C-alpha cells in the first residue's frame, strides 16, 4: 500500500507543487520568526555582555514609579517597557565603594543617547538608521570590553575617541578634526583615538567623550546633578577579567556592606542587571515575532486547505482506483494509508523547503540590515528546536488537510466510488449562528473598551459595578484584544453563511455587466460555501490587519495635520533633530534673520516637581511667552482662561496632568524648581588649588633644571626648563570653565492653577510664562526646545524659509519647517510604518492568490463536464475565462471587504482608546481601502488564469463525454 | 443487402460531389470523412471514408453497435472532433478546418446539442438553461417562440426549478427546449433517451419529431434504441466505420429486422461485436 502511495505521489507531483509552496511559506514564517527572535535575543545578550559588562552595580533600593517618563509615554500603561527604575543614588558613594577590598575600579559611566550629532568627514551629520548616536564618558578602565586600537582616550571637550564602526561610517581617523554638535551647539573636535568592541553595536554611533564632558552633557540633559542611577564596579578577583557568578555575588555582598546607612543604595551582580535589561529589551522586541507568526499562521491555514483541496481532487480522480483496490480486498485503513503516505511525503518536502526558506529569510534580513548600516553579529541559524517545530507544524498541517479526503477515499463503498458522487454540503446555518454570536460578543468587548477609554480616569465606564471594577484592573487594552480576536474568529466561522448573500450582492454588478458569465460565476460561489469562505478568509485576516494599521496610521497623520490646521498659528517651527535642545546661538541666528517678525520660544524646565515631600509629582514644564496662545497656538480650554492665566503668571495645566494630580482651576500648587549657580567660593578654591598645583610643578621643574644645570647637564636643564615653561603656558591656556564649580539651589514657589487645557500637544505638560519660570529655574536649567517663527507681514514665506534654513545650517541639527513640512514631518514617520504594512499586504496577497488558484483549480476539475457543456452550447474561451475571473474576483473581494470592514472598525476602536495620546481625529483612508478592493479584483483575475487554462485545455468532446 | 447498401452509398457520393449548389436541401455533409486513432502500429479506424448528407427538415437516426463509429461521425459533424481526412460542411461552411473562434460561432448559430446526460448547468434554473445559448451569444430572445417551446415541452410549471429538482425526462425536455430555442440549422442528439424510462423517452422523442414536422427543424440523433430510431425519417446504420444501411421511414419491425440480420453477420465476424449488438438489442 505504501508503495502504491509513493508511486501515486510521484505521479501527482505537479499537483503538489502549490501545496508544497504553501507549506514551505507557512513553515518558513514560523521558523523565520523563531530564528529572527533568537537572533535579536542573541544580539541583545551579546551587546549587554559587552556594553553592560561590570561585575557589580550599585543602584537605588526604592522602585520608582515611572513619573519622569510618564510625561512622554502616557497611556502606554507600562507596556512599552518592563524595566523598573530605582531611586537615584549619590555620586559620592563611589568613594565608599572604591575602598572595598577586591574592587578594581568603581565609577559612574555617564552616557547619553541621541544628544550628540557627529559630523562626518564630508561635512554632513552622520545619520544612523534607527540606531542612536551615543556619547559615553570613557577613559582607561571605564569600559572593560572596549579596546583602544589607536591613539588615546579623550581628555577634554575638544577631543573624542570613536568606536571603530562610527569611525568607519563617518570616514574619520585618529588626528582628523571634525565637528561634534553638543546640545549647546557645534564645536570643533579632534579625533584622538579609535576603540572597538568584539560585538557589533547594531549600528549605533558611539563617541567616547572625556568623562567630565559626558557628565556635563548628561547633567544638562537630565537636570539631575550629583546623582546617578548606577555605579559600575569592576572587581579585581580575576586579574582584571570578568568575574564569574560566585565572585560577582561575593563582591556584591561586600560592596553592599560597605554602603553607608541611609544611602538608599544596594549592590547587585552584573549578571542580574544584564538579565533585567535583557528581559526588558526582549519584551520590547517581542512584538515582532507574533506579527511574523500571524502571517505564518495565515499561510499555514491556506496551506492546509490547499492540501485538502488538492487531495480532494486527487481522491476524486482516483476514486475508481481505490474502488478497485477495495474490491480486490484492500481494507479501508490500507486505502487511507496510500493517501496519507502521499501527504506525509508532501509535508516533509514542504517543511524541509520551509526551514531552508526561513533560514534564508533571516539571513536576508541580516544582510539587509547590514547594508542599511545596522550590522548584527547575533546568530541567525535555526537551532534543532526551530527545525523540529517547523517540521512538526508542516507535517501536522499537511495531515490535517489530507485527513478528510483520505477518509473519503477509504470509506466510500466500492460501488459508490465507481459512480461520480456529488457530496451535498452540510448546512451552513449553525456556523452562521455561532459566528454571529462571536462577532456580537466581540463587538460588545469593543463597546466596553470604548466606554472604558471614553470614561478615562474619572467616572465609571458602565452602569455595572463589576464591569467597572474589571475596567480598573485590566484597562482598555485587554478588551480591545479580546474583541479583535473574537470578531476575527467569528467572521471566519460566520463566513460560509455569508457566501450566498454576498454572492448575490457583490455579484449584482458582474451579473448585469456580463449577464451569463456573471450570473454563472455568482452561483458557482455558493456551491461550495465552506471552500469559498475558507479561500476568502485567508485574504480577510491579512487585509483586516493591514487596513486596521492603515486607519490608525492615517488617523495619526490627520491628527497631526489637525493640530497644525486648527492650532498652529505661526509660519515656521524650528526643532533640533538630535538632542531636542536648540543652542542659544541658533535662537539668536533665527531672530536676526531678515523677514522674521517674531520668534516664540518654548523652553523646558528641568527637574521641576509639584507638591511637597513624598507626593511631589513630576511633569514636563515649559516656559512660554505670554503671547503663546494668541500668536502661536490656539488653546483648547477645558477650564479657566488659558490666555489670561499665562499672561498673569498662573499655571496652565494639561488635562492629563490635572487629572493625575487632581488639580482644579483656582488650586494653589507648590512648584519646586532647580537653579544651578556658580559656587563662587568653591570656584575660587578650585582655581587657587589649580594655581598652587601648577606653581608647585613649575617650581619643581625649575628646581630640577637648576640641579641639572649645576651638574653640568645643559641639555637636560634646557629640557626641564622648557617643560616648566610649557606647564605654565598650559595652565594659562586651561579652559577656565573646567575650574568653575557649581552648586544647585532648590526653589519653592506657590502658584495658582489658572487654566486647564486639552490640546493634545499640551495634555501632559504644565505651561508658565517666562517671568514665573525665571523664578523657578534659571538659564542653566532651562533649555529651548522649540521655536515658533512668524514671518513679517507681506514677506514671502518661501524666501524667509530659505534664509532661516541658511541661518541654522552651521548648527547642523536645527530643522526649520513651514506648516506643511511640520505636518508631513510627522507623516514621514507614519509612512515608514506604512512601508512595512504594504510588505505585509503583499505577503497576504501572495498567499491568498495561492488559495484562490487552488480552490478554482479544484472547482474546475469538478466542473469539467459542465464547462464542456457550456463550450458545446457556444460559450467562447473568453467567456469561460471571464466566468472564472469573476468567481475569483468575487472571492477576493469578499475577503477584502470583510477585512476592510473589520480592520476599519478595529482601527476606529484603537483610535478612541488612544485618543488622549493624540489620535484626536478618525481618518479612514478611503482611497487606500478602495485601492485594496481594486487590487482584490486584479488578484482574482490573475488567480483565475491558471485554472482557466486548465479548464480550456480539456477538449470539449472529452469534457462532455467524461463519464 | 451488402450490394444494395454499396449502391446507395455510391449514389450519395455522386450527389455530394456535385457541389453545394446542387443539393439545396442538404444541411450538413461529410465528404470522404476518415477518422483514425492511434499511431501506425496500433491504428484503429473509426470512420472509413464516409460520405453522407443530412437533409433539411429531416430527423436522421444513426445506429450501429458500439465501436461502429456512429458517435465519432456525429462528433466530427458537430465540430467536436477533428477528422483525420475528408471534409465536414455545415450550411456551406467547412467545419473541419475551423479554429476555436469559428467553432464557437458555429455552435452559437448553426448547431444545437442534446447529450445523453448532464445536459444542464446545475446552477441555472430551467428557464435560464433554455435561454443560455441565446444569452451567451448575446442574441435577442424571441418570447413568442420561447412560450411556444415551453408549452410544447410542457415545462411551464417547472421553469424556475433547478435541474436537481427535475426528473430525468424533464431534464431532457429542458435540453431539447434549449436546443430548439436557438433554431439552429441542425441539432445533434447523442443518445438523448439513453438514460430515460420508456414513458419519458416517448415524450422526448415525440417532441423532437414534432419539432421536425411542424417547425422544419433538422435533427441528427445517435441511438442504440430501435424504438427511438423508429421516430426518425431516415435511419443510417454504421458498422466498422462504414455506412452499411440507409433506410427511409423504416418501421420499428424493419429496424429490428435489420439488427437481427446484422447480428447474424456479426456473429460470423466475431464474438465481441456480436455481444455488443446483442446488448444493444436487449437495451431496446
């Protein structure tokens, strides 16, 4: 029997091609997704091992609520990052830790990401695709995994060491001079060293700064001084090499003991921190795998019914053969096995091809990333587990697909098998009822989700207490997902019942345009409702995902455009592309530009808190000109008079902040600010110390020179004298700023809340006017983030724009945009997401085409005689092709339409849920969705070609006389 | 008998060779038609230099045992099969050299078909099936003619039914109605009553005969059944790819008689053909 099966398989090989491709595609996605995730994880682990390589870390003990970052990532409900942050610890602990026995080196490594911009040799800013530009304070011993390859580490603001990848990307080498754009503006720097790490840094541009410079940059950015999140500790137990786990633990224990009481600090092993980091990063990257898997599942789903269809065809055609086998005494099980053997073979070949394909896909992605400037060193080879999973999935899907046809082959009584049998379809009504129930339940989930989102933090979403309690526990995201799952599955379950009505409705147009072929095609669809529905389902899921994303993306664009259209009154905006801070020189350059009438400056106040003691809350605080609301941005007022409040020195609070803190107009709030001032006393002391040091050194050298001169070594004496003179010169040239000592003063101001506004841009901010801001912070803790520029009346905005662009060119990173560009700058980001979206769409189309081709092929094979009859009564070849094309198009349109409806609904619900995050407007991209439908028709036409060719290849005579 | 048939074939041949102009009543003609299957080693000749002409307004039955070439003759005449040599002319058009497009046009305008089974498109109602050829060809529908055809076939109450809701006889009557609806030059019927009980057979054959006599329809019918053949104006008997008899208005008994003697000859020629002929006789 097995031999018969194998021989059959060889005979049916051409038939199996499509099944093999489908299985291979599905398996490749499964294997590829696992492989990709492992590669990313591997890369993350490698990078952590290299970049977070200390043996022990000292960090705070109290877990910190995500207040600081909450302002920038509200509504994400902590899902964006699972990494906990702890209270900052005092930098002075370094001294305590360094004294512990077994500690080779303890210190704070200051690093900043996205703050600096390196100018490449060709004069353009180095851009790295997706990966950040990082500045790290490095000197000997601060980063064990980094090896200095050439030159030395940087010692001051005008020196940098570059990571080898950065050096290569920027085309710079030791000794080259270039510009580095600090937050305060570009400065000339000299490359003094090149270092490398064993692990690729995934495209990050790493700049080694002098530690003191890095500290300044970091402090300036965070507004935190004298504190740090981590102190890194390298142990000496292993002779400078990384410690093993036990050694790390032991050292951590010792360090912990040495930490003074009340320092609110503890020591943890490096491995533990790396684990935490790695888990958090992997969580963030985790969304990629399910996304790939979804399409893998679609491919496998289509694959399984392509297989079912193929085997149905084969079984149908071989029925007489099976009947013969049965009549000569083969048992049903034996007949079953001849079919299943073919399925097994097919599954093996398909899975094998899929594993290879999946591996190739990941390789291709790695190659693509490397070409795009993000080299990966993580392993990208599927492990035995991946292969086994792929093989198991492929085989399972094949067997599931082949089981029913094989059963039919085995159980058909010999006599019945001799005749052509038409299996009447089971009624689809039960499925319709079940599907509708699921869809209704899903819709209820969504309605609940919308109610929860609408209600926000105040008020109850529903009149039912248990549901409200649930809402507090699970939030809006959970019902959103459950609703989506229910609706998608529900529609798939329901779809066979939809086929007949949909055929009538969708078929109306073709039935009128092509009276005969259109009508025939429409009715053919309803003959095998399940098969038609399954074929459409493949497209449905893909299109639903894509159109949901399209709606969200389009709404995001429209919301930004809406802000600009309704709120923004200024002609231009200026922002920094890197750090967010606009250097003061750039501000004055813009002010001085000809044609500029007024410049409104948004300055962020660092480290401002509200309230007192433990309840102190953080919020992004901006200093604005009093004219902000009249000249730059129209307020959307929730309570109070925003314009008057700003002018009269009261707080204007964003709705989210007000809700979080329970503030109302008229409340008085304590504002705690920070001012960094020069500590005259300490500075004087530092300068005196330095002078004394230099004097001592010159005195010493001079003394040596005199001694040498006395001893008769004139050359030596001369050298020493020169050295002494150089030391004195160096001292005179030393940057006085390095000797300035600063101190932080805390300020407390009581201010009345004057207005609450709900513009989405201001929702999570507190605004105050410049005068008030000056009382809270000073210029050292306030940085210009954004400029709003109005052109002079009657000035040509295009010319003014050109002048502005020219004015900020020396600052490299300042981006001046007019209103349209401001709109589209947000859109570009969205557009990049859309590219991924279209790749996914293409994928689901390819899979769907396979499904349609296969379904039609089966249908054509079943209808050989009918098509022969049609031909005999005068149907032309074109009409037969047309009929099949209409059938295929209707299937495709049905799937697409269902997908678009569900996707748009999902997108609309998602928009409501994330309304407070800026998705203020619902925009349905009808043109895109329309294009999907047109595409569906085309897909149908293309998919109908191979089955039509097959149908027409059969001579009319053979077709009609086939018995 | 053999001499007689040879003579009549010769006469036929003469008439055909006179050209289209001299035979105004011939709808379809086969001229020196040969059809062979297989290659040189295993050559099976289904039609052996057949010359025949079908007269307008006549119902011709083609009879003969299995393998005699009767179906092949009809398929070649209808353009469903291409002859190895010789010509087929329908209404002055040479079918044997037509391409697919021309064949489609021929089927739309000149030829109607009735098959033994599977005559109807399952997804279409009876009415839609009847109108199918006209709609495919985008020809106008003559409602008066349609009503007449429907009434004659007695299908009025069944028009909205799907084929699966009709009996075998009703299905064949729908097929007949469909074939006649387009008023083709000639209807080729392949065992139209092969799957029917005797009452349904009578209905269908009666309807076909009426359409010939009342509306001047031309019908060529392949059949095993002497009773079906007895409805025809003319009966051609084929054996081994040649026309052996050409009977004018034969009675049922005459036809049976022919087969009885044919059977004797077959028994002398070989047992296989005899069994076939016997089977055909038993079927009737």
